[in-house]
């Protein structure tokens, strides 16, 4: 869509705006001019506004595009589902990085394209890839073609690690992060942002962490890393630094509003208070945590983080540990998990979960000024759900239906930056089945080349 083109969506049954008043507009309309929203209101109020194209959204529910704050996008789709369900977390990561480091440019290109197609088709318009993509030049074409909004980086460590991550020198790690930020931040009309991305604090030197934060500050961008306080990690920090991990990170100056910690497991009350005080952001990944047996309902402490005022967005992690990468399924899990632990209802309210997928998710990514709600002046990232489907009916409260009944299958149309990227459930930029077949072939080749294989429990005849 060029700068001057206009698109009007009208007669929406409900528009869930997530604006400051949290208005839900019935018989609503949205006008998009170029890449931005220029009108939001009732269809009747906007009847006089002309547009080059009009979409009839009768019986549709419109939401902001969803944000996924933690998703390794680039390799898993070639080898999805190969890991046995009982693979230990450390063994799992060693295989992940073995396969990932063996990936070639063509493989990364097409697996990224398929993963992004899955994301867009099910309503996720913006996501953070925590630095796992190796061939960013090639993948920039994927981001351009598909129209997604993405945060990229280079995942680095400078300490020995048991998970096959290449150990760089401090200066190599810092210059790799800086080069990536300089080269990619702001590309594609600002749809691409680039952040500093050490893999995790425990495999990074203090100097590397400080340098990553300095880069994020100097370039006015962000920093993300994995943060899982399992008992071994806590013990190591107490032994080495006499502090809990988050206390240590605050002490060395690497927390703050532009820092996003993924998972954030095993935090103490004092550590949660530090995250709130420093406005450090969090992305929780309930589907991955559940599948990997991380005790999310006891160590995840999401209700405590929310109560303390920590800004928490939703993630899924990768297509090969979470397996599912659909933000909506993270919404569902987040809304029900803690009820079970606390033997109560509404522990994480449905509206809070929608905020986590939209405006709070955008804030966790430093993008709430641009996306995360349907308001005049914001970038036009939105999702149209077709509610003429059994799982959406009956329809009285669209928030409850969105979180508890619906999933990505009902996503009809997706718009990012004013461009229609999915229409009538189909991606507009690719032959989907051709792409799927291509990635199937690439996956078979990658497994054969690396010799990675696992027996199945049932005979495949
Ligand atoms: Zn991860």
C-alpha cells in the first residue's frame, strides 16, 4: 500500500481497541491511510469518509495485531516434532544448537518464511527473535516479503556453556551485537528493530552484559536475554557474587526499561520488586514452560509480577520446545494456569491477558507508541476474526470468547503497517503449500546431513 492509499473496514461486530479507555466498539469502523490508522469509530459516524477500498467486516471481531516477545523463528520449522517428549532440557538445547549451527542460508530463509506465515495467519503481527537468525541479510527479504514486524539481533555468549553455543571473545561478541544493530535497526519502514542479545547472563561475562546494555542505551534500542533462575543458577550467583541473579544484574547496571527478560523463572519477592522498580520487562512463555516441565505455576510467579506492576508480555519460545508458536494459545494458558494452582478463578483476568498480547506486549518491546492498540495515529496492525464459526458462538462477550474459545483458525484477515498480508485465511505473498513442501524437503536434508534422529515408540511401517 503506498502512502496515499486508503482502506476502510466497516460494520465490525466488535472492535476491541485496547485504547486508554479500553473501548469495545460495536458496529465499528477503522480507516487506514498508508501505514497508519486515521479514524476509529462507529460505522455510521465514519460513513462520510471515502476510501479506495472497503472491507465489509460484518460478524467480525477486530483486535490489534498480537505481539510475541520471545520466539526463535529461524530453524525449528525444518525439524519440528523430532524431539522425543521426554528429552531432558539440557540435551534438548544441545541438539537445538547443533541443528541451528548446521543450517545454511537457504534453509534459514524458507524456515523463517514458513514460521512467519504461521504467525501471521494466526494473528501475530510482531515478534522478537532472540538472536538465533544467522543469515539476516537473506532473511530481511523474508521480512519484507511477508510484511511482519520483527525485532532481530545476534545471540552471543563469551563464556563456556554446556549447550553448544559458540563461545566468542568479549570483543567479538560486542562487535557482533553492535554491527547487527547498526545494520538492521529501523529497516523496512521501521518494521525491523535490532537489539543487543546476549543469550543469558550465566553464559556471559559481566563486561559483556554491561556492554550489551550500553549498546541498547546508546542506540536507543533494547536488550533481551533468557533468565531462568533454576536452583543451580541461584547457587552459582550466591557463591560467585553473594547475590541473587536479579540483584546482581541490577548491581552491575544492566536492568531498565529497555531490557526484556524471557521466562523470568524462580524469582524471589525481592527480585520481582527490582524488576518493577527498574521497569525491566518480562516475556513469559507458558507453552514452552509446561512442555519442558519448568513448573510454571509455582516458579513462574506471573500473578506476583503483575501485582508488583511488572510489565509482562507473552511469548511462546521456539517451534521445537513449545512446538506451538501461536500467541493466542499463550493467552489461553496464561488465563487458566494460575487458577488451578491457586484454586481460584480470575487470578490473571481475561482482560489482562488480552493486554499482555497487545498493548503490554508492545510496551515490553518498546513499541507501545506505535502499535498494541487501535488508535488514530498508530501503525495499522490489526486482525479480523471471522466469528461465523462454532467456536465463536454464541457471541456476547468478545473478550471471553477470544481468550477461552477461539484460536488462530478463525483469523480471516491480517493487516500490518497498512498492508493486507493475510486475506480470507490465505497469506497474500506466497504459495503456502509450495512453501510447506519446500521446508519438508529441507528438513529431511538437514537431519540426514547432521545425523540427528530419534527412534519412535510406535513402529512406522
Ligand atoms: Zn528462548
